């Protein structure tokens, strides 16, 4: 069973949110629920279907995938070349 919650919003933010909900053909409550689901979803779910997640940190992790697994231990070797 859903719980009722009261949230205090600045007037301009509420007006913008109501207008966005109207443009999307959904209720204000549905807009808030969708926004919360998106904001609270795990990072790996945010960038699904090849779309960027919108978070520079998590988006940048995609660039690092498949790299060496020992970077923390041997970072100097990767940055400056192997030590002799």
C-alpha cells in the first residue's frame, strides 16, 4: 500500500514540475515517483540501453572497463614505465 508523504517545494520548482507532468500527460505524483526511482536506481541501471547515465563519474567508468586489474598496485609503472 502506498504511503502519503508531504514534501515542501519552492513555488517555482513546483510550477515547473507540474508543467512537465502536464507536458508528459502524467500526474504530478507520477512525475515525482519516476524522478525518485531514477535518482535512487543503482548506477549500472542509469545508463542502460547505451544511453549515458548523466553522471560524469559513472559515465567515465565505461571508458575504464576491461583495463588492467592491478592499476592501484602498479600505477607508477603504467604512468611512467616499468621500474628497473
